């Protein structure tokens, strides 16, 4: 080991180098067995990492993740870089929860890595049941003539070595989560270590996962986690109805692109798709069902058109007029009125404000939507999600100037967990 490398190894004892320089230096030192033995003898963070996964060689980077079914909790990704979209969502979740939420996601993990002889993307996909996983390695360049392997280990015993090639798509390697996994070139003194551990998610994990699904635009999945998982914890069994309805309502209001909320152009297409129209009015329909029990057996006003028509015929005049306008809108007809119909019944008046507000919202007239939302009389628990609709319309008016406003949407939705 020459004098220059001795000085650079010594630099690891202090804080004089950046994380990028540290990674580059460790990659270089991995080719030098004498340097790596010296590092392993030092009480340095790198030396502690090298033996942390019980592999019989040092590691330059490590992935530790807990698995529940097809869901991940990313516990440690030292030396690996998560997918940009996931990273952005996790940063938002951490800010709005003041660091309480964890890095959770569903189905797969995408991470980039750099090793002395290989760099690229690692994709980990969980099997249903959470005891096995598929791993794929996407090299960012042609592997050299030096053999590179994805290996599974049991203690010091190598169970299997799968060669990594430049084949696209790369072959999927199924691994047992009870094994430690590594990626390493035959000639390198160190590699990448992976440990996936089956576990039971706790309340914080499920909250984190629900938010991540919502941030990914998977609003139904986020609502299902709230209904089936979070509701199983006694402290949150009661107040989740509003969160579930809000998440379902978002399907018709926004879509997600690169972790940014964007409007759903439900009424801008030349072709009216009934399911789009029904989804666009979902917050309004949820509110009507909450206010008028006779509507609660109509889960889908498009598929159950006959049942809805029967209710229209039997309802009072004011509700009849509102439901008739709703039916026309579902069929792509223009709104028959363009002003809130006044009523002694605040449910009817709020219903008109919500109906017209969401109608203008999906035409891209956010200023008009806000105008109608503001005309709604206050009703306990805001069944029509008027506050959310109004805020989303205001956000979409200014999103090009202040994208950070979207964080308030996620914070408001999940506020009961952070307050």
C-alpha cells in the first residue's frame, strides 16, 4: 500500500472527506486486500458495516429491508440510492410527520448501486407471503471479463452463485429471505450485501404504506390499507371513515405524475367515459349518500342507473332536481343550471354547491369551482369534501408557482396521525 493510499485511509478516521469521496475511496480500496484488512481492524463506521451482514468478506454497500407480504420497509440502504420517485415521497412523508413515518412501499424496490467492477440498478420484488423474493440486476455497462455473481449465503457457506450478465431483461433470481445475499465480482475483495427479513408491520408501518400508496396515485389501495390494516388498531378504528372517503374521492380529482398532483382531465376528452364521469363526481356522490340514507344501496350510479331513477321518482322535489342534474352530468350533458339552488335544507344547498364545484373543477375552471364551493353552507363533518375540493382547486391554480403546497394535502389527509 503506497503512501498516498495510507493518507487517504487515514482520512476515513475524521470527517475531512465527503460521502461521494468516501464511496469512491472504498471502491478503490476494495481491490487492495492489505488496505481492507487495515480498515477492518479500525473502529470505523465502514469497518462496522463490513461485518454487519455476517458475510465472509467486507461490503461496500448494504440493503436491509423488512418484508410483510408484498410490502417493504426499507431499514438501511447504505451505499445504495433509492428510486427518485420513492425518495421524493419518503422525504415528503418525513417532513409532514416530523420524522415519525418510515420508508415503506409495496411490491418492489428499485435501487442504484456502484461496485468496483459493476454498477447499475437492483430490483427486488417480493412474492406474496413474504418469505421469498425475486432479484434482478440491471448493469449500466457490459460486465467485464471478470465473473460477477449474485450469491446466496448461509453463514460462511456459499449456497448458490448466479452469474450476472448484460442480458435484457435480466434473468430473475428467486431467493429465500432466510439467506444473506451478495453481489460481488470474483476478483473484488468486497461487495454488496443484502438482508431481507420477514416481519409483522406495526401501526406506523401501515400509516407510512398508506401514505406512500396515496402519493403514488393508488388511492383505492391507500384506502384499503386504512380500512383493513390501520382500523385494526383500536385507537384509529373510529375516525378513519373520512380518510377513506377522501382517498376514494381523490381518484376523480387528481392523478400523480412524478410525485406531483395533477388534475384529472375527466371532462376534457371528446369521448365521455361513464366511469370517468362517475369518478369525477365521487366526492359529491359520497356526500349525498352520507346525507340521504335512501341512496346508500346505490354503490355505482352508472351501473345501477335503474335503481337511481326509481329513487329520483320517489324523492322530494328538491332532491329530485339535484339527482336529475347529476344523472345528466353522468351522461355528458351540460349542467342544466349554473347557480346554487337555495333551500331551507342545508344538505340540498351544499349538494348543489358541491355538484357545480366539481363540475367546474373537471372542466379546468378552478376559479369557478372555488366560487361554487365557497357558497356551500357549513355542514358537520363536511360530507361533500368541499374543503378538500376547494383546496385542490386553489392548489391547481398556483401549482406552477408553488409545488410545495401539495405537502399540505398529504398532511391534511393524514393529520389525525400526526397531531
